[in-house]
């Protein structure tokens, strides 16, 4: 136990403290506070230590009671993850995220803070308390067969009876009272447009367990099971066995319908798909007759409006590597002959597409790790005039900004949206244009 004065915010949900010259990354604090911390990682040879706030001696004016008991570090030694900013006012959360984004863009992105106008994080419409926005949830199961979550960098599971960030329709299913003995992981999903159907996915640890669990759910809840014999659905070797209802949800975004299977990727915040689609189309400005590549296209969220915009004389290449999500994209784009849906590694497919077509624009929404050097090199070699980049991680976005700038692009526009209230995460959109 140490007493430290917390300094600036750092990426990852930490504040920076120091003790006798040693840097400590502290969770559950607020810059400026005087706190007692419990060290969670303090190896003598480590470059820095990690700690959790255990007591607040001088509180920030922005501190509020945590909305979720299980995630409150002042009440629990191992608070569960997923709401690490829940003790901070929403307005100040966005201020701290803006500081993190600016620090990443200057340190990793190579931008000069004095010469560029880095944006502030924008609030997203919805509940004023920042709760109930998650349309997708993933839970572990403890030894007693109860839904559980773990603390940051911990394998220790804590039983939970609620998750206030989850969509109300998920919370209303009664899933926390079910016995999940024999189940390894439970996932729940609900459409952001139609909350009458909740899809429950059960990853079996023991064959036959999912069928027993399915019987416990209330009538009207769609239940499906992942059979992981020989692999998982994520790598294409698993098998989705429907136990009741259907194995997919229907989403509607700006008038277009999308079919999303249970294991398929979809934006988590109930407002995210509409917000991001609208902004991507406004920034990318697709025009009739253009050829556009949608990289890491998922289920075709951006590919569909891009295909509509380029029309029958244009062409859209929707590229995705995950097999289940790729299958969703094929269904969602089947009425657009101008869309070519391709499954494969982005860097390989992009090289082929760039050889065969003269691309006018690229839209990309990569995973949290961002794009790799090869993708940046292929984009630079293609000399495409504009790139609209959607990112869920400020560090990888900043690094990729430097990579693209090194390939002849400049960041013409950037905006950040608070699509993950009460967490340290944020969503950035950048428009890069060829110099």
C-alpha cells in the first residue's frame, strides 16, 4: 500500500503516479487526486508498476459514486473490468479521453499539437447517464455455473448479477439466474433497432450442456449454441447448432437491413452503426461510377451504402477475413451486383484489387490493432486519393496516421465519438487525402 498524488491520464484507463522515482500506472483514480493504492504488479526489475486505488484521501471534483458495485475499486479488491471510468462524471470522462487522443496523436502520430487542431471527444445521443448502450455482451462462467467477469489483467472470476452497460433487453432475459454448468462462455446480442429478440450463444465446455441450459430460459428468448468440437466458430471450424429460434439478428441502418449471425461482428453501441455510417459516407463522398475498396468490411455496414452511392457503373470491393462475418456480407450485398465480396487477408487481397482496378477511395475499419505496415505500403503504392479510416483505438490510429503520412497522405479531418461511455475506449474517424 502506497500513498501517491495522481498525475496525468494515460492511455488504457490509467493515471500516472510516482513513488521514489518509480512510475506507477494506477487504475480507478482521477488526475490530481491524493490516494492510497494497492500494488498489483511490483516486480523489482520492472520499468513501471501497476496499482489500483483502494482509498481516496483527496477526491477530485469530478468523482461520483460508481454506478456498478462489482466494478467499484473502493468496495472490492478485484473490481471487474468493463466500467473503469464509472467513478468519473461523463463530461470529465470525455475531457480525459480528449487528452489521451491528443497525446497519442502527437507522440505516436508525429503531429505538432501547436500546428494542428486536434478534436475533442463528442458525446453520442442516447441515455444521459451513459448506461444501457451495449447490444453485445460476453461473459465467462465460474465454477458454480454463474455468469462472471474478471478484473483487469486477472484470471480470477467474480460472479455478477447485473451489467448496467448492457442493453435493457439483455438484462430483462433473466440470464443471470440460469445455471450454466458445462458452459465455458456465454454471449448475448440484441438488435439496436428491434429489442424483441435476444440471441444467446453458449460455448460448450461439455457436450450437451447447451441443450440443458436452453431449457431454463423464458419462452420467447432465442437461444443458440456454439459447438466447439474441433475448433471455434471464430476460426471457421466450429458449428453453430440452433436450439431454439434463429441464429441471427436483423439490424436496420439508415433504411437498409442487415442480417448478422450470432458470431458475426457488429458495432456494440446501439447508436454506433447509424452514426458511423452517416459520417463515413459524408467524409468519403462516394460518387457514381467510382471504384471503392471497403477493407475489414465486416458484415457490409459501409459496403452497402457505398454500393448504392457508386451505382451500377461503379464498383465496391468488400473485403473481410472472418468466415462468419464474410458470409453475412455476401447475404447483405446480394442485391448489389456492383459489389464484389471477397474473403481473405486484407494485405493480400488489396494488392490484387489495386492491380486490377483503379481505386478512387478506400474505407477501412480494422480491429483494435489497426493496419500493419504492409497494408499501409499497399495503400501508398495504390496512390488512392482519399482514405476514410474508422478506429476504436487511439494508439493504433495515431501510429497508422504516421505510417500513412509517410506514404504521401495528410490527415485532412479527424473526429472522435464517445461510443463507449464509462470506459477508456473511444471511436475515431479520420479522412486522409493524397498530397
